[in-house]
């Protein structure tokens, strides 16, 4: 009798547990790996990817590689060891990332890249990036217009290992160099960093006190440059950034930085998750590996519609 009662209670417990949805995700784990969230662009990527993954029924783990390829490699090992179904990645170097993505593929874990490409095709399932060249041309056209097609200017470059840094610089110069009265008097990297950009801008101002404009490879460096210009009482200098951050939006609205170029980080990350979901369920995304998303110029006319790397309709 006692044995029968125990069996009945066990069966009842199993039935109840089956009726209650498991707290753990039925779809599995998606790993989201980006650079530091100190940069709001990368934080927006992580937030967008995580939100969409959870909506689609996945568990998530969000990790940060700090643009360190060795750390990124360790995070890939962690994702593989934890049984991740897919990896969403904004990578730590076009060359340095290839081996990690290949290792994940060999382990049966597909990678979906956002923002930055790697220098190999056929090992990541998707590489979804902003059309950096098109966006840079938009920014350069606005910069030339604001400068009145003449004057001395400086360019702040991103990290050398990041493909986007070179693409944006090329896009800028393919426009600006058409204007013979635009004179670049300084071109220095600030490694996407606000603090480095502040220091670089101070140095440039000392050497080129009559500078008229600054075009920056991203918004974080633009903010650092603008802070240095403000500190020096040079709010007459025209600054244009790239990314579409809320910080630069607020500066534009306050009459500081003049323009930026929006790349849709939040939506880009969500697309990567949606394609991962499609791939895991059907074996294909139905799309080409390399996909470009066009950028949008942001200036005083539309800055009020910008929120967290997305433009309201």
C-alpha cells in the first residue's frame, strides 16, 4: 500500500512538473559577445540581441571581449563549453577573429557577426554590417557643406585592426579630397576612445590653432574631441561623428557637435538573432552571408527623432 501511494505521488509530481513551463529556455542558449559596454553603441547591440533572443525563447549569456582577441578566444571556448546553439559577435579584429569563428563552426556552433566583418568568408553564417562607406560619404558631404568647402581640418581614426576604421576614412576622403580648399592638417588615431580623443585633440590644437573642423571615425571620439575644444574655448570648430549615439544627439540639439551618421546597431543585432533562429530551425537563413545596412545622416533637422541607435518614424 505504501509503495503504491509513493508511486502515485511520484506520478502526480511528474504530471505537475510537465504542466508547469520550465524556467530554462526550450530553444537553448545564445551567446552574445561584443566590445566593452562602456561604449553605448556596443551596449545597444548587446541589449538588442538579448531582448530578441529572449522573445524567441532562448536563454542568453552576454560577454565582453574589450577588443582583446585573446579574451575573445577564451569567451568562444566558454560559449562552446556551455553548449551554446549560436554566437552573436561584434568581433575583436578582422584577422584575429577568424580562428575563433572557425573553431566554433568545427564544434557545431554557428556564428552571426554584426558591425565588423572578418577577413574570411564561408565560416560565419552571416556578417551583417552597416554600409560604412555609404555612411562615411554622407558624413563627409555634410562636413564639407558645414565647412563651406574650405579650411583646415583634422581626422580622428579608429583602431587600425578594425576594418571599419579604414572603410570610413576612405569614404570620407573620396568626398573631401574633391575639394582643393579643404586641407587636412592632422590625421591621428584615437582608437575609438573618448579619453584618447580628448588628449589627441589637445595636441592638435596646440600645433594647429587655426583649425576649422574635425571629422571623426566614431561618436565616442567626436565627444572626446568636442570636450577638448570646449575646454579650450573653441566651440567654433565644426565636429562631425559617426554612429548615431544619444550623447552626440544631445550635443547636436544643444548646438555643439554638428552631425553624425546613424548606423542601426540595435536593429542589426536583432536581425542577427532572427537569422540565427532561422538557421537553427531550417539549416539556412535564406540570405547571403554578407549583408549591408544603409546609414542615415543625423543633424539638427532630425536629431530629435534619434533614440538608442534607432530613428523614429
